[in-house]
C-alpha cells in the first residue's frame, strides 16, 4: 500500500474583548479553510481532494463577584480531521480475525464544548468552594463501523473474512456527547490543625458505534465521592489522608449482555517527619480496590513506599536518602476496558519491591542578583 496525504489549514480570526471593573467579556469567530489532498498509488490509484469550510465561534465571560469569589463561562468549538490511516481504502489483514479498512469519504469532526464554574475562597475563615458543569458534543464523530461475519465472506480479492471474524471501517456518526459535574468544599479544622476537603462528581457520556449496519449507543454513568485531610501542624511534621470511591454503570443499546457495573476505591496515607539534626522519614501507603473484574484477576493491592534520609550542606540545601518501593510486594496493574463489542480485563507485569539511593539538591532562588544573604534574611 502506497499512499500520500497532504493537509493544509488556514485560519482567519476576528475577536472582541470588553473589560470593565469586575466584568470581562471576550467573543471570537474563526473562519477555517482546510484542504486535504489524498493520493493512493498502490494497490489501486485513487485521487481525492477534499475542502472543509468551518466557522468556529468561542466565548469567555468572567465576573468577579467579590474578593475571592468569581464566576466563569466558556464556550469554544474546534475540528479534527481524519488520520491518514483512516483514509486508506486498503484492507489490513495482518490479523485475519480482525480486518481493518479505511474510508476515503470521511468528513472532519466538529466539536462543541461549554463549561461554567464558580470559585469561592474566604481568606479569613479558610473556607473554599468550587463547582463546575461541563459538556461537549460532536457532529460527524469518526467512530468504528464493525461487521461481524456469520459465515465466510470474500471482502476483497483473495481476502476472506472467516466466520466469527470482524471487519472494522471508520465512518462519521452523530449522537456523541458527554456531561460532567464536580463540586468540592474545604475548611480548616483548628482542633487538629488540619484542613478537610470533600468532593463529589457525576459523569455521563453517550458514544455511538455501528455494528452490522445498526447504530449501538453506549451509555456510561459514573458517580464519585472523595474526602481528604491534610495537616498544617508544623514544618517538621506533615501528613495527609485521602480516599476516593467511584461507581460505574455501562449500558449498550444493541448488546445488553455487555452491560456492566463496577466499583473501585483508592485510599492514600502520606507522612513526613523531620527530627533530630536534619533527619527525615517519609511513608506513603496506598490501598486500591477494584470490583467487577473477571475471576483470576487480582483486584486489590496495598502499596507501601517509604524513605529515610539526612539533610546536608549549608541551609539544608541537599538531602541523601534511602528509598524502598513496594515494601509489601503487592503492586499490580489490573484494568478493565469496555467497548460496544467486548469487555476486556487485563493485568500487566509491573516492577515490585526495589531500593534506591538518591541525592537531592534544592535550588531555592532564581532571580538575577539574588545572594545567599538575601535568602537567609527571608
């Protein structure tokens, strides 16, 4: 297969910005002209020139309600052209069970994205609040069209798609979108000299795919909650504890047998203690739980890393330490991938317990003319 593709994009943009005290407004419109020249020489000659004309608006609004409190609204659009591999009308039969062929008639994908968010920070009370809502959708999304063979079929001269095998071809489909919301709240806990943060979120997406010339919609809903506690006791003692839980529910319109619910949780504990004459001890404990994986896959791990070191050189600018990673030898990498055709669980070989001796030097001042005396007087 011999194929040449050239792509040229030209943009002309006009924008207007307005600033007035607490209010900022920015509106832009972009005219985009894209030219694609495709030339295939082998196994058959094919010349195809494509021109894409797009109008891409964008908007940004900022409003400062008060000191520490602001509102923001963003909207923008962009395009994504098909890749060279997606355009080549040649069957790739390197894997006879999963044939693939390109589509020279693909259009570019047009994306819309919008987000609204609010920030609030009270320096007097130490309380903070953040909330956001985000969404985007796509016209002419480049996705896969899959044909599953019920019997042997000749799809090209000398190329047979065997029973049970599949032929995948990219095509443009509408109907893709996602929605995401997130909120977090933080406040100090004076009784234990720490800060606590609570967070939660919801995520939904709808992704189309084509199976035997019928559109399948994959719906995914994800719910998450998290809590973290971080200390501010002193510069010599520091710790943090955090936990995050996520629940996923996936549904497919054409193949309900692939519907799946699963849950995972991650908990982290970090600790740092500086004592004596510049001695440092650090520990990091991470517990991870995955449910819903297939039998035989390790779905739980407890990763324990720690180090012991000594600060050296003037003003403790350097540190030498001995680190041990995965002390309990439980590190693993299990993951799940869900498509409109299959559910795949995988587990990769990962590096387990090892030791490392490190030297760290801290560069604390960069400004021209800064001296060591300036640093000592801070």
